[in-house]
C-alpha cells in the first residue's frame, strides 16, 4: 500500500495531462454555464406589480400582460439573450399607508405606473442583477452536481474498467464531446424559449405613441395595442409635462448655484468689490519679535466634509436628477437621507431606491435613517444599493 502511495507521489504531471484536465473542466463548466444562464429566473417588480423574469434566447424583452397582450422591446442583454416578464398582482400592502376604500386607493398604483414609465432603467437594472445572480447560482450548483457525479462514477468504475472504456471510446472522443455539448445547448435553449406562440409580424408593429420616450420602438400585441394607440397619447403627454417640469427644476438649481458662486467671488475678491488695489501683505523678517521665543506650530485645520440632507422623497423619482445636480455642484461626500424614501415600503418600490442611488455621483456615501413609510424590505433594497442603513448603532462614513 505504501509503495502505491509513493508511486502516486512520484507521478509526473505532464503538459498533456494538464491539457486533458483543462478540457474536462471546460466540458463541465461551459454546458453548465449555458444551462445556468438560459434557465435563470428571478422575482421582481414592474411598476406597482410583482413580476416574474425569465431568460429567453430571442433577443427581446417580452412583457406578458395576460389577455391584454404583450409589450415587446429590444433586449439590453448580450449575446442574443432576452427575457420574458410575466406581470402578476399588485400587492395589497401597496395601499397600506392611509388606505382608502374608494377608487382613491388606486392612486398609488397609478403613480407607480408613471414612475416606472419615467425611469424604466432602474427596474431593468434590478432585474438584470437578479437574473445574473440566479444564473451564477444555477451554474455553480450544476458544476458541483456534475463534478460529484463524475467523481462518483470514476470511483465506481475503478482503474481497470476506466482504462478499458477509454481505449474503446478514444476514436470517438471528439464526436462524443460535441454531441454532449449540442444536447446540453438544445435542452437549455428549449427551456429558455417562450412556450407561447409568437404573434404575427404585422401584429407586432412599433407603436408611434412611444416615440421620443424610454419605450420608443416597443411593439404591442393584443387588445392592449388598440388601447395604447387610442389613449396612450394622454399618458405620454403627462409624462412629457413631468419631464419638462423636473428638467426645468434641475436647470434652475444649476443657474442659481452659478449665480451664488459668482456673488461669493465678488464678495471675497477685494479688487472686484472696491475697485481699489489690495495693499501688499508685509512678510515678517528674522528681526521681528525680540523675545526669541518660537511661535507655536499652527494646528492643522480639520477636514471639512460636505453633507447633503434629503428627506421624504416618497418615490418621487423625478427629483433624482435635481438631488444628483446638487450633490455634484456642492461636491458632497455624504448624503444624509432622513427617511421615507418610499411610499409604502413594498418590494415593488425597489426601483425608487435604485433610481435615487444611480443619480448620485460616484463615491458619494449615503446614510439613511428609515421613516414610517419605509420597511425592512426598503432597508434590504437600500443595502443592495450600497447605502448605510442606521440601526441604532454609531457608524463611520465619509471620514
């Protein structure tokens, strides 16, 4: 037994053997990665709705609205990957704050539709992130399962039987590997393909209602197409008015900031303020001060940290650009969020947190103390966005 162990220890690792193991590793990892990516799915939100996101291989994002039809847009995912979004219910807790028993209870949902239409990028980014995480998890689990299965099979066969099988299948090694890869890719592609029949080409026309909007080029099918063509213009007009309002607000902030900077310069510059030359500053000479005592060293000035305080955003993502402009102009290193970032603290309001986070310049630290309109779901969303959530303990941020 000891002699056999010694033989194993003296076995040389040749380049050919290393290459063979690398090929085996690729043969395991690549199909598992293809399966993990093409079968990835995640639970997310779409406006006020919960939604199920699943990867497809048709290069399109298809929003399935059930009997109303579908909305189809070009996919932002690489290598021809797309997604199917199955829209689900509006959670009951969307109206948990100040809930009404009349049609007024639908107002928060309508506001979230407008918010999604204003900034769909945050929703897409969150969905892509969740799909990537699920794809990585599935790939790792598949690699682990296949590796354990191969090691178990290798141990069961034994050295002699493995040698016999290797000699028998050596002439067909390339064909066997290719066939296995094709089977895995086909199975993964079938799993990721849309089981629903595709709409006719003429029924998937792009709606002109969405021109010059974030959904430009979207194709609509089913009864929803007629509804959008008839009434969509009203919604788009409201969206454009909303965009003009907040664009003007951002422009006003930048103009006011420039005016203040100019006024500060006039106040601090004596030449510009009085029109007279500034008297020269006398430089002390070695003869000044006959006491001979050394002056104490000046203490270093404390480092100043500029902080921007925001509060009660309530998913008003139109203000994201305004807050981002103030943070940029002030050079703020820290944002203190006093809470109530969301309306009801639901899982479908994650795009609100993400939109505000994306609007801030790189490197800005956000510390948030959640309010009564937020929840533990909101706290998780804020942590995922990189914010520091206060939980009754002292934290250190931005120095």
